[in-house]
């Protein structure tokens, strides 16, 4: 039962992260267009978006990991038989969420760059 709920939570988190980062990137269409019109290459725009997305992802991973560790300790005390945080599980989940966040940033950037050119 915990596995099903964990999978659903991961799916909802990926959808939420994708939606938020996609929205934030789409709000920057005028800025990206202006940068490209002034001579920025697609690589420059890609690096800019990656740098800014990586900063948000790093903060999210740090706060999320701290919150998840605290929640796992609480769950361990409240539910008999619950295991403490498994490092492999944490690493896999963090990587999945990072991939979802980067996919959102770059898929919107690619669509924007193609529509502007």
C-alpha cells in the first residue's frame, strides 16, 4: 500500500515540477526573443535557462531531502515496521525529479527557440 501511494506521490511531484518550470520558462518568451534578436545564440539561451533552473532545482532538492528525512523519521516512529530512509531510494527519487525538472526547462526552451527563429 505504501508503494502505491509513494508511486502516486512521485507522479504528482513530477507533474507539478514539470508544470511550474514549464510555466516559468514560458513567461520568459519576450526576454528570450529579445536576447536572440540582440545576437544571443541558442547555446547562450540554453546555458542561461540551465543555470537558472539548476539553481531552483538545487534549492528544491536540498529542502525536499531535509523534509523527506524528517518525515521518514516521524513515519518510523508512528508506523510499526516502517524502515528508515533508504539511501538508494532517496537517490533514485531525487534523480527522477531532477530529470523531470530539466525536461520541463529544456522542452519549453526548445519550443520557444524554434518559434522565435
